[in-house]
């Protein structure tokens, strides 16, 4: 059974789950999500490893920061977790912003990371389909009054307009199942104003996840990149192949008929890909 606990990291109360005995594996979820998206992988790999699933600040059961939910904050949370748990030779597995944090941590602390597996890596401001937003939204962080107005508009859109109906459906592929446990968790959490506030804060932080910034002139350590081909959040065509070429992934695997949460939609296929990759590396 996955055991839940709290730990103080970067002056925030962070929720995490733990299970198993053996080499450490840490699973890092996507923006707006929770450790639960990795439930199938946590249970599967706990047979041979000590597995951990974190709730990022502001999401799930973790405390929200006052400021931006930036890449540097997530990287620091991960670094302090590894330090406090006295972990070494860790396997990092991350989705979207979790993948960005895992990649950034492995750049800063390469000796601490044994294996790296990334899913649907966050495209930063490329996630905005309108070019002007890629410069406008980050600039609002220096305009408190305007940011407050725009922030209120985002909150209104997420909670009072038809936009709210897209979540969590947009996170899954074409075969959305509103009755699975993860969908129910999303529906429950999306009703909370605190989680909505954190999602909006992430909108104003997304520029910090631009891979050209944190991986500029850095060679990524050997890793496996996985993408859902029906991903509506980070497109395989627009973002997947771009990131694959930018960080020169050693292996790139596409999960068919699955979206941003392909690890939950196709657990058996994903587990097999991950296990095969880890075995080849050893």
C-alpha cells in the first residue's frame, strides 16, 4: 500500500507517497496534477524499488507558494527532497513540468541521477498558440495591477465559462473515462479555489520552463523521452519532435491512442517501455 506523508521543503509542506524497498525512483507529475497520475507505475516498480510520488507545491495535498510556481522552485523542492531522504543514484521519472524539473535537476546534479525518463516535456511559452502571448504573459509579472486583472480573467475562465468543461477531459486521449479514479480526483480538485489559483500561477510561470533557457549550451544526460500521440496539451507534432531534437534524446517512444496522461491510460505499455529501458542501461 502506498504510504502518504508530509515533509517540509523550501518552507512548504509537501505531500508525498512512498512504497517498496530497493533503489530509489521518484515520480513527478504534470502541471495541475497530483502523484496519482503515476499510481500504476508506483505500484508496479515498488516490487523492485523504493518509489516516491510527490505532489508539487500548490497541487494535490501540498501547500501553495506565495509567488510563481517556477522551474527553479520545483527543482529546489526535488533537490531538498533527495537531500532530506539521503537518496543517491536516483531514477527520475517526470511528466510535463515534472519532466522539466527532472531534466534540470539532472543537469545540476548529474552524479545523483542514475536514470532519467521524461514524458511530454513542458514546452514553456510555446504552449501558447498566439505568439504575442509568449511575451505578453511573462511581462505581466512586472505589472502587478495589470497582472491582477488578467489573473482574475483566467480564474473566471477556468471556473465560470465552458472552458472548465475541458478539464480533465483535455488531459486524456480520445478515450476519456470520467469514471476512473484519476478523473474523479481531477474533478474533485478542480472545484477548489486553491487549486485553480495554483493553475493560474503556473500560467504566469510557464516562461521559466522554456527549454532554450535552462538547457542552453548543456548536453542532456542519457534519457528516454515518451510522448502521447493524442496529446492536446503538448502536441507531439509541434512540441514532441522539437524537444526530442533539442535535447537529443537517446530514445523517443510514442504511445498511441493516449494523451498527456499516457502513463495512466496505457500503464502496461508504459511500464514495459520503462522497464526495458532501465534494463538496457544496466
